[in-house]
C-alpha cells in the first residue's frame, strides 16, 4: 500500500484515521479543512512557485473548501482534496490556504456537550443531506425524521453533528436538527451491532460522496517534481508523490479491514480496530 492509497483510505473513514494517527502514519494536521484564496492571490503564488505550474482550471477552486491530505515542508506545499462541484486532488502553496481548522478553535464554537435534539421533517432533512457535500441521502434516513436524539459530537467544519438514537448513531446536517433540551430519549430496543452503517460515514454505501474521476478532470491536478528530477520540458512537471510503502503488518491490517468492510463483516473490522494494530489475524 502506497502513502497515497493510505491517505485516500483514511480520509473517508474517521476510525481508520484515528488509528493511523496513533501509529504516526498520518500527521496530526492532516485532514484539516482549508479554504483557497481568491484568484488574484492564487495565480501569482502558483506562477512564482518552483514546483507547481499554473493552469487556468485552478480558477475553479478559488475560495473553495478542501481537505489537506498531506503537507510537503520541503517546498511549503499541501495536497488538498476537493469534493462537491470540484472533484480533484491538487498541490497548492501554503500561503494560498486559509486554515479553517484554526478558525474552528475560537470562541464562536462552544465545546461540544451532549444535548437533546429533534430531527427535522423528512423534506427538510432530505434537502439538508443533499446540500451537504460529505454525506449522501439514503431512503432509510426518512425514518429518522421527527425523532429525538442526543447530539454527542459536533463537526462544524463539515456542518455535521453525530447524534445517538439510543444505541444507533448517525451523522446528520446541523441544519436539520432542532434543539430540544429537557426532553428524555427512551433507550432503543435496537442493539448496537458495531455496524459501520450506523455511523453514516461507512465506505460501502458511499455515505461520504466518492471523488469520481469521471466527475473531475485528472489533468487539473497541479504537477510537482523534486528538484533532482530530470525533465526535458520544464513546463510539464511530474506529480510529486511519496512512494514509500507502509510496513508489511500495517499494510496487511489496513487491507484486511478494507476486505472485511467490503464483505460486510463489520464485527471482524470492529475487533481489528479494538486491537489497535496488534499482531492479530482477521
């Protein structure tokens, strides 16, 4: 498994991201949300950079939000992944990225605390989900409309809230939740089966919208090269990518998790996560 494959895997799965961070495989600042500066600042910075070429299609990502997959301190750039209208992974100079992760730490967002909320009517809920770039509407979500739940984790950078329905948890848009403090939520008879479908961030049903190459233009990606790369034509720089492989054990474990998830063996995957990368076989 290459580093690029690892980053794409953990970017779509918060649980795997936590494990990768704990093992030092992913930097703590990776996966932060950033906003690209306006065109009048982006173009001069890219044109002045030694390892990135300007392309007019980069205008489409100006003032858009993206998620940093990795940083390259050697030339002060970051690989940013965009979803929604623009689906691409692009290398950009640090000075062109406004770190919204830092903005989310100010007092405008109070610390998360468990609170009672009510899910909006189905038409409001569906529109809120469809308008959010990070989750996908599924027919079964309609059954959540009007229900009361406990909000246990806020994700303001994604405009999502993780809510618990008494044994079943899901991520829902914050705009589809009404504050209802003071109301009690009865324990659900539904038992939590460790199914990743409960989280709303499962990979199998594509709750996170996949970045499809058919929707984006692969040629949009800014090309980077190392200073010692031989290149006959300086205008065509190769994509800078770390090719180092993970350790055999870690790669095998992540591959095993992916296989279990694809096969629907969620309990097996949950046990692997609890093992926290100990030498156990699936």
